[in-house]
């Protein structure tokens, strides 16, 4: 409810108050980032789940005026901020790797990581796409690459912070780190050839300017 209420409030302030004072007139895409922080912060203050509230806020905010051109401005700015944040996170991740992040791993962990990326994640993706009106090759591609998994860092940190003296916490961090590392390498190296094959399968020229990948598959970052 908190996320919905905040989304409705930002939607009203941005699009529906009198023209002289509505936030859409400012042209400042940082309003979307403000809604994110406000939603997360206020929801956590009332001891609810801020991560989920941000998702609900975004949906509600978007639904408040789907066709307004200011929606595109906010999307473009938040996408740029996301890329910068991703770059910073990957730099920190690289530093953690050189500091021995993966040291606690066992061979069982390695097998489990490969099973997650090669079996569990694609099957879960295909189940999630049931009923989606797309060609089976596109569904297989989307299921293989999935969505960005950097959120697992947040989930693990959140879970560990809710408990005291978690046994094997270092191994959990190593496991998540290996998932991210293998995903970066595997999906980053395969995204271009797979997308070219997909274009050819659908009769598109992969070298044409308009032959851009579907959203979520535009570059190695989508593999995270």
C-alpha cells in the first residue's frame, strides 16, 4: 500500500496538478529517482519491504499518465544512472574478486552455480513466458539470458542483515559472486552471436542499423 500511495502522489504532483506547478513542466527526469528514494525510505520507516514498494511505486507512477512525453525523459535519465551505478558496482565486484571473494567455494558450489545458470534459470524463464505471444526462439533466448541479477547482492545483504551471526555468510557471498562472474562471462560472450543468429532466423539483416536487440538483451550488462 505504501508504494501504491507514493506512486499515486508523485503521479498527481507530476501530471495532474494545475499546469503552472506540475512537476512535468520542469523537464527534470530526476523526479523518477526522487520517487525511488522517497518510496524506499518511507516504506522502511514503517517497517515494510522497501524494495517491493519501489517496484509498486514505479508501476503506479507510470500508469498515472502512460502517454506523456515526460515519461520518456525520466526513463532515459534513470537508464543512464543505472548504467553508471552498474559500472561502479562492477568495479567494486572486481576488487572483491582480487581480494579473495571466491576463496570459500567448494566444487559442489561450482556445480550448483552451473546448474542454476544452465538449467534452473532458463526453465524458470520459460515458465514465466508461458502464454507470451512470441516465437519459440525468442522465448528461448529471453529465458537463457534472463533479467539482470545484480539484485541478488541486495537480497543477500538484506537477508544477512536481518539475522545475527549467520554461519557460512562468506560462502554465501562467494556463491553469489561466482553466479555473477560466470553470468558476465557466459552471457557477455554469447549475446552477440546469439542475437545475430536470431536476426537471421527471422529474416533480418544483423548488420542493418535497425537490427537492434530486444529490450533486456542490448549488450553484456543484461546478463547480470
